[in-house]
C-alpha cells in the first residue's frame, strides 16, 4: 500500500466490501483533507491491476568475471479505469471533501493471486501531487475448465515404504473446505522417522526465464517414528486417518494464464533415518476454487 504523505493534503481511502467478483461493482470513497489552506492540483481515482512474475536473471560479477543466477521480478502495472477526483483549486483547512465513485471490474478479470512465482493484485488508488493512498481488493474467480485436473493419475515414489491414499473425501475443494482420508503405509523394513501430509501448491511464471516451484500451504505430521516402530519391524500395514483444511481465502485458485499457472496437490511422504529428503511419497493433484461451493436446495 502507498504511504500517506502527511504534507499539505491527506487522502483517506475506503472500499465497501471484502471480496469482489469479475464484472462486479467496487464502491469506493475518498476523503480529501487539507491540513492548511492550500491550492491543490488535479487528483485522480484509479482501478489498477498489477502483475509480478518471478524470473531468474544472470548478474555479472566484475571481480570474478562470472555470472550468477539471481531471482528478480517482472512487474506490469495497468490502470483499468481512471476518473478525475478533484480539479485544481483552493481548498480550506478543516473542511474535508468526500467523493464516492463506483468502479466496475472487467467481466474477464483474473482473480487475486499471491504466490512466490506470481502475484496479481488489484487496488483502488487515489493520487495527486502531494498525497496518495491505495486499498487492495480481493478478487475471487474460478477456472471451471481446470476441474479435470483433479482426475490426474496418482504419483508414487517407493523407496523403503509404499504410501497411498484411501477414502479421500474429495479432490475438488473450495476455501474453508476440508480434505480427509486415510494414509496407508506398507513398510518395507526401513525405519520411518515420521510421516507427513502436505496441502500445497505449485506455481510457475510462464515468461522467459520464469521461475517454478512447489510450496507447502498446510503441513501436518501424522505419525512419529516411535508410533510406527512395531508395525514397521513386523512389516504390518499402517492406516492413519487425517484431515487438512484449505485456507480461506486461498492464496490462489487453480488457474492457467498466458503469464503464470497455479496447481494444487495433496502429498504424503515418509522420512527415513540418514536422509534429508523424502524417499517414499504419494501425491495427487487437486482442483481448488476461489469461491465457496454453491449451496443446494
């Protein structure tokens, strides 16, 4: 958010509502306060979309005559709508001017996204020469064409134990929904230090030298080594019930654009002694909406 410049003029911005949908109205009010009698310049009210994508950049090191890869960001700021807020003129101290405007989000507006590889932010901004203020908007929208991503095959890695999911409640989720089921572990004889389940997202910037990575959103340790020691030694199957909840709001829904993608997954893995990375794991793709599921009759 922009800093408020406490000089001659102060702008106090407010937005009515917490979540907004593409094509919807965004009522906003700004109060212009003069700290002393002043002549103000032209001030504008704007609806702004800002997209940042993470990229890998090569930076030269003059001392070693080599290049090093560093993370950077490509930032695009687009003013979607702009309206005059106040015309130049004299303004008396102690007599605030309040202006209300209604912006309309484009029908094709993309949802708000906040991941390490892609950040798409919507803001309502008021700006003049001496003052500026901005309020972030939470825009929620789904990508129904990606619902089929929840039907992708299950991925396994079996080294020391075989892991699988049973009785999953759903692979299509919304904010605040819980995904529950049973983690099934078939020990291979190797000791297990702990079993972990992760609800995460994979995001990628689809720009030249764009970055991609997987990130944990919710992490839960469902079993420790001492809980599994007897079953592992006897190579008996272990069944562990679990439940994880999708954050509300979600940092990003499942989405694909020409600039970035976001996908969700449910992953379970076993950590074995002497290894710093999981050697046994199972992963399923999920479809996560930005909106609540419709309520039936």
